């Protein structure tokens, strides 16, 4: 992790030096404008853009009672043995040993194996760190391509997603007052969009023990044919809310996660 920080530090000062040298020659290029999100009874949602929304329409009549949808989905998810996760920290902070984690993407396998790439940032520099976890240990690849055992303060508690009492499935089952907002299309799938509430104390495991001081509004998208949870958005209630979006795919696909060659 020290080598990662050193690389980021060097990159930062290189960028700063080049920026000062070029000062006055060209105007800075503005960053992209975040895409807007609209919601209707039938909405097409892009695979890369998700937002915890407050639908502007009145709830429509669901084909199945929302509470039954949620209960069925919670049972289905709790029975999964593997899936592919894309966790996007759109607002708020997830820090691992001083590094801001922006995204984590990769395969998870019950009960405690994961092979992910974590996008982290230091100052203005962003880069990916490969991370493998199994058998209670975690390994990270450094700048030189070597795998090293992670320290306690570097671990991502991704096995918590499979926790039988507080993992994704059991947490979904605790969704309160679910409201149905229609059928949408997400990543080529027909999905039901629901929204409800979750108590802060119930989301600790699925937020890597980083959130939980506030209750959240939860947007849930369920595959209409399988009841699988394909996207979950958690937005804290109150000022300056954290906002995490989880996208799930490749359910129960064969996954092989082995210990890397540690230096």
C-alpha cells in the first residue's frame, strides 16, 4: 500500500508541474455533465448509469404485491453461490488505509472468496488495485506486479455480502414499506422497480461496515422472470447523503478463485 501511495504522490506532482507549465496557453476543458435520470412507469435504464430516484409518478398497480416480490427476491438472493458485483460509490467516502475507494468490480463466491479490481484515488490520481480474498486472508497486487498479504486495515469485508443474518439477501428482506413504480428495462432485462426504507443498523455488512449511522432509502430492481436482484441503490436520509449503487450479474456462473503467488 505504501508503494501505491508513493506512485500516486509522484503522479500528482508531475500533473501539477505540467499544469503550471501550460498555464495560460489553453483554457481548461470542463468535465462531463452528469446525465439526468427520469423515471416513469416504464423506463429504460442504462447499464452504467443508475440513480436512487424519487419517482414523480403515482405508484402503478403491481402484478404481485410488493412485499411478496421483496420476500421472494430475498430468498432467491440468499441462495446464490456466486455473482459478479459492480459497486459504485457515487457520493460519500469509502476509505481503505487513507485511499478513497471509488468502485469495486469483480467476482464473489460464497462463503468468503472474491477477486475484484478496486478503483482508488489519492489527491487527483485514480488507479486500479487487484485484490483477492479467500480463507480469511486478503492479497493485493503492488505497483511492481507482486502480490502481498493485506494488513487488517486494508481488508474489504466483501464476505459480509454472504452473511446469513446480515448479507444482501437478509438485508433485502428487511425493506420496509416497499412501493412499486412499474416495469423498466435494465441491461436488457425486464425488471420491477421498487423503493422502500432500510434502517441504518441493517446495512452495515453490505456497506463494508462504513455506513449505518443513518437510515437509507433503497431503490430495488428485480428481474421479473427470476426475482433476482440486479441493482440496488442506497441513499442516506438527511443532509450530505452517501449514495452507493450495486449492480449484480452472472449469477451462479462457475468461478475459480485461488491464492495468488505471494512474494
